[in-house]
C-alpha cells in the first residue's frame, strides 16, 4: 500500500535561512507518526507545507501514491488532509454543531447536523454534545471539537500541531487516549509535540528534525525519552560546554522567590508551581523553557504584574521588565519616543514635579538615550510605530536600563531581531550584569542562551530546576523536555 | 522633518473644516433637491445662529453650554478608551438632582445654594456613570451597552419624577415647580446667557492643561492608547483610570444637566434635552477629543441647532433636515481619520 502522505526532498527557505533542507517524510495509512524537534527545527514549516499553507521551494508531495500540488488549505482539505492548530479556531458564540457544519461546509438543517455529529462521534469516539455552545466547553472538549471538525470534513490524514500544549495534564491524557483508540480506523495521524513521553506512549513511528534536516526516523518501540532527546539535541551537544560557572563574588541577593506559585495567565500553558529562585547582583541567569511552561508567569510575578497564589517574593530594589511582545506590551505605537520614555519611567523621574510633567526635560533625555543606544529614529518626537523592530527594541532596552534597576527581566528580548540587533541586545544585558544588575533572561534559542548566561535554570511544566554549574547542553535540553537526569 | 510636521498640523486643522463644508454643501443640495428655496433657508440658518447679538446671546450660547460641557466629558472618556454613549442619561440624572436640591434651598443665600445645586448635579451624573463602570469592571458588561441602556432608565425616571415626587404643586402639567431664585445661576441681564458659559470655558482650559502637562492626564491618554503597555511598562492601574474617566465624564454630563435646570429652564420636564447627550458625541469627535477644540465644535453644533429653528420658522424647512448636515460632518471626519491612519500605517510599514 502506498503511504497516505509522502513528502520527498522538501526544501524551503525564508530569506537566507534554510528552514527545511531536502526533508523526506512518509506517513503510512493508519499510523500515528510523531514529529519531534527543538524550537525552530522546522516541524511547523513542514506541516504547513503538507497543509498547503506554504509552498515548498523544491520537492514533491504525494497523497496515497498520487503526486499533487497543494495550493492552499482548501486544496489540502479536498485531498482529505485536516489540520488541528495549536490554538483553538472555533467560534465561541456558536454551538458545536454550527462550528462543525461551518468547518466541514455542510448545508444542513440544525437537527440534521446534530444527528450527523452524533453518528460521527459514535464511529470515531470523539464525542461532544452538538447542542453546547463552544464558549461553555472545557479546554479539553474544545480541542476534541477541533479534531472532530477535521474528521467531519472527511479527513483521512490528520495533522496535529501540539494539540496538548494548551491542555491541562488530565485533559491532554484524555485527548491522547482518544487519538490512540482511533488508530487503525483508516486515518493516519501526524503528531507534533515537545513532550517525549507523549510520543513514546501513543506513536507508532517517530521522525526527528534538527535545524531543518531529518536526523532520525524509525519505529518508536526501541526508543526511550533519553534516546529521543539525544536525536533532537544532537550527539555533538554532549561534549559542548555548558554555561560558565557562576561568578562567586556577587554583591548580594537582589531577588528571592520561595515556593512561588502563579496560576496560568491566559488560556494556555502550565502556570508556575512552587518555584524557588534567587538572583544575585551581577549574575546573568538564563531561563531555559519550551513555550508555555511557566516562564510567562514567573516573569510577570517578579515584575508585579501577576498575583502569586502562594509563596513569597522579596525584592532588593526596582524591577525593570522587557516584555516579549514589543508592539503590544512594551510600546505605545501612536505615542512619541519621549512619551514612551515618560511612560516607562513612571512617577520617579527628573521630569516629574508633583503632578506636572516637564516635557522639555523628558525630550532632552529621550534624545540622549536615542543617541547613546543607537536608536535610528527621526528624533525624540518620532512615533514609536514608525521605528523598525530592532530600533524599537533598542528603545525598550534603553527604557528598562534607565530605571536603574536592581533586577532586570528580559523575556525573549531578541525575538524577531536581525543578528546585529540581537547581538547588541545581548551585549546590553551582559554589561548590565557587569555593572551589578541581577539579570534573568529567557531566549527560545538554547545555544544563544548558553552563550549568554552565567547560570541556567530550567522550567518544565511549571516546575523550576536549578542546574549545577557546567551542566551540558544535552542535559539542559532533556530537562526542558521533562526527561529526568540519566 | 519640521515641514512634514507642519503639514500634519494643517491636515489636523483642515479635515474638520472640510467636513463642515461638506456637511453644508450636502445640506444645500438636499434642500434644493427637495424643492425648497435653498439660499433663503441657509440665510435663515445663519441668522438663527449668528445673525444678531440676540441670536448669539440667547439662542447660540445657551445651547452651546450643555454641548461643550458634555462634549468635554465624552472626550475625556474616549481618550481613556471608555466609550460613554450614556451622556443623555447622565445629563438627566444631574437635572433631577439639581431640581430636587434646588427646590429645597429657597431660603439659602445664592452664593451657597447655586454651588450646592451644581455639586448635586455633578454627583448624580457621576453615580449614574458609576453603574456601567462597575458593570464593566466587575461583570464584563461592555460600557457601550451599559451607558446606552441607562439612558432609557434615566428618561423614564424623569417622566416618573415630573408626574410623581417632583410634580408642580398644582398637579396639572408633568413638570416641576420653578426653581427658587436663590438656586438659579446668574444671568446676563436681557439675555438667556448664564454663568455656566464661563465655568465650562474654565473647565475646557483646565482639562486641556491636565491632558497635556500632568501625569494623571498622561496616564489617562496612555490607558486609552494601549492599556496593556500602560500597565506593563507604566505600572498604571488601567482599570482605575478607566473607571475614573468614565465617572468624570458622567459628572460633566450631570453638571450640564445642572446648568440647564438652574440656568436656562429653571424647571424639570420631559424632553428637557433635545438630544444634547448624543449631539455632544459628535461635538467631541469633531474636536478630535481636544478640550479646547471642543469649544469651537460645541459652538458650531449649537449654531446648527439654533439656526434650524429659525430655518423652520422663516423658510418652512423642517428642522430635522439639519440633522442630515450634522451626520454628513461626522461621517466625513471619521472617514478622513480612517484614511489618515491607514496612510500613516503605510508609511510606518516601509
């Protein structure tokens, strides 16, 4: 029997970056095939190509032995391919039946759709009451509905992009059990996941991507979490040096969190579970974590933006926070750079006198910072939205350092920056640490993080682990994936 | 650099003027198409608003006072991102309170009675706006819905008041007794112009300074522009700012109700307001939420309303035709704004 889906020699570039290089991937009828890889390894790019969201630069796609080209998702759906995205794509105010009918293109009376959904639920096991409104469903049921929508459109090939990342552990288990039970009813499934145990529990085969190339592909039977982690992180990683040891003569504790727990923010992720962490003056601590493992909550609790549910937090001075989303959280686009500076410095600034703002003084300081940090802008009265991403981030970093913080939090501060701007931001963090600031930084790229940090802590499913000085890259990578020490 | 800023400043000034011109042109065309004597009608419109000293002092300015006062409040709320469209109801809440308290204070000296009446109206407007603020922050009911629906409640309340607790002693008409002299605002002799004009001009100047030069004003603007960044970077309690701005805008609308009762009508009755609370939204928007510009746009809309009565009297043109002109002005301003925003986004994108 030909494979349900075969991708051959797929290559895709984004600008100068080669996201995928001659990737071969085949999905057998009826199997569950786990697709693993670090952040940026190319998993989502590969699945986007299989779903017609992206066109490959080279390579071919064949479905049940017939070579086809997928121009868009509608094309992919016509060929029986369904995709479940990381985030919910249903309309909250509509009922389950309405959402399914919309996704599958049914033109039926409401009771007919409901009956059809019940029949589908019986044959597939993905049961959701068709009359319920989506906004009233739990996260687990919502994700089950996403799968049901794909199946209602007669999908024979299911692409699941981290379907459990937004679910609590019991909901995630229930969904996986369902996917496993569903195996062998003629539907082939690709499961993208960061959770190695998930892959080992339910998949038949596994393919591992590293930096856009397939580094391993085979049956899951013979794999362990350790062996999969080794594939993902690379053999060479074993010998690569870990972070430099902590500078010993530091100037005292600047932040101390004890058994700090924070409920999850927004709809997804794990929240923070009883984390204990201290930051010393002059150290640059790297926080390694896969998205949604509690780093958002940790940063915001220290910055005073999220209320802990338990635990204590002691701070030795001002906390400055560089949030991940520049345009949404760090800057007001329609405000000038001067106004953004005034916003960030709050009420303790030389230009504030009681309730009055001395704009001339603020503008003069903004102009100085623009020059000092190399922000390319028309001047202090330029609107923040008129700057490029790199220059916006230079301004945000300048604002954070201008607060003379005791603790500096940087949440993925190089996101979306070109190499030069990213290097500059990292150099600013380094020099801040040298001048005695306690810096906590999270970067999605583990190699960048290792090159920057003097000490690494790992967050996995909300649990914080301190790693001994000199822990290897592989050890850190395995901890991020929730694999215990060997 | 400075040249481009100067051009931007001109665009900012020219769009409202062009919008007004467009509104008047459409009005003239509509009059002509409907078979009226357009030049005569437009002349009557002008005379009604600006034609004589009497028109200005007794028709234009008394109408401008509530429009400016309410418009200032709406501008403040919109700047903070609170879409208060319940100024009509807040105006009536203020009018009820002013009537009630004013009727009780006949024996007080005027210097105490008038401030008390105004304070009562302001407080009533504040409380009326506090309801949708609480509904929004506690229960997630959008303030657009809350403020809008409370308009109907306030109107029903007035209707009940003037047939019940506040009805005149003779119990014939659905209106209150006239306010005692002690509770009335001083009036320029021989006109209908009252002291509220000076107060509201002072308020406009004060709010302008607050938004430009003070930290609370800056925090209010930041909250409206990007509440997330305002709280993450600025440490601003944006919920508090939102509630305060909505409350303040209710207080100003309530104050306008107090001005109307103690300065113009001297009594409470149904349809005391010819829709001031809604027209003032247009006043604030046309002024781009700028307090000083609100004075100008308030005068413009007052002139249109005063002129429309004259137009009806002298040229037999129904006054509602003027609403067409008002609507065209608003639509033109909104379109010009949207166009400008898209252009500046396109420039930022390059």
